[in-house]
């Protein structure tokens, strides 16, 4: 008796005439070219190395876990399984096993979000963007969203605040060059210039989250102190921002009566001090 061919994935394990999952949901083989990516997909950043590994696995053994799709006109739209579909396309397979579900947009996004959250490595910015879509496109309040995903409202609000970061800092977070804790510390600063300066310092000096919070002036309660929250004259704020941006470090200007005051330029290591001295054309004794 000839040996049964291996490496066909689900198709080799499930008879074509049956094509049903254990749960009773029908599995069909859908042409890869007829599946559109989910426009509501919360994950925007994928680990290329992991995708490459999955591609090799599909080339060798086929796709073992079906994707979930829904009908969209004459085509199909992906609900769950973005990584699997990407890898299948890269592997050059013609069809993939799929479970067809009838789901609304909100349910589609919720399913995609839940799937990715279960991986425990979804980038916080991807989560924030998914929350934003649910809140703005489907009219959910933060309280309703929190109840839907099993989080408290403050957690949802804090995650969505990450979208207030300048785009270049969001990129640093997406690329894991800073952590979510660092990002929250950066958000405590009032201006984009100060935020960028602290982000640069976090990377250059490899600051811990606690050190970043200290640089941002966050106290034990997680908030900026009353002194730091005190509103400064616009011209002082402008100068602080401009000098902070130029020197890539935190600069504080304190104005006193009679036109006097002081300017504090922070440095975080001996090397950082030398860098600042060079920027200001101040030779250091050797």
C-alpha cells in the first residue's frame, strides 16, 4: 500500500467530503487571492522573523490552523489570522483552510483584538488604535469598551493617551526602543519638544522607567508636582522648548523678580556632560 503523502496540513488530516471542525463549524478552502485583509486589524506591526518562520512551516507542513473570514460581497474579508494569511501568501500557497462566520464590523474588530491580546505581545500602540476605532467608529464609551474587553476604564484611557505622543516617539514605541512605561513618563511633559528630548535621553542613556519618571518630574503619586505644573509665561516656555530641542536634554528656566533667574541644563552621565559641552563649544580641561 502506498504511503499517504505528508505535509498537506489540514487538507491531509480532514477528508475533503467532511471539512468540518470539531466544534461543528464548517471548514472550507478559500483561494488566498479572494481574501482581503481586515481593515480594522488592530495589529499594525508584525515580527518579520516570526512571519518568516511561519512561512517556512507552511511550506513544509501546510497551514495547520484555519483562518476566520466573513463574506464581503463576492470576496472574503479576514476576521482572525492576519499572521497566518501573510505567511501563506509568502509561502505561495493557492488556498487556505478557513471558517466562514457572519460577523458585524464591531464583532470583527473585537475578535481580531481578542486574538492578538491572547498572544500577549501586541504592541500597546496597536491596542490604542483598536480602542480608538471602537470608540470613534462604533460610538462606544470608554466604560463600554472597558466592559467589553474586561479592563477597567482607567486602563483604557491610559492606553489611548499613547496616541497623543508625537509620531516619531510612537515609532520608537512600536519598534520597542522604549517601553510603554517610558511612554507614559514622556506624556507627563507638556510640550512636544520636551517629550522628544526625554525620548532621546531614554535611548542614549538607557534610562529605566523610574529614571524617566524622575526626569519628567513625576512624583510618587504618578503625577507631576504642583511646582512643575505651575504655568510659565509663554516666552519662558518657548525658550525651554527651543533649548531642550537643540541640546536634546531637559532644560528648565526659572524667572525671578527684577529680571533675574536661572537656567538648569540636565545631564545624565559624564559622557552626556561632555556632549553638552561640545555643543556649547566649551572645551573641557584634560
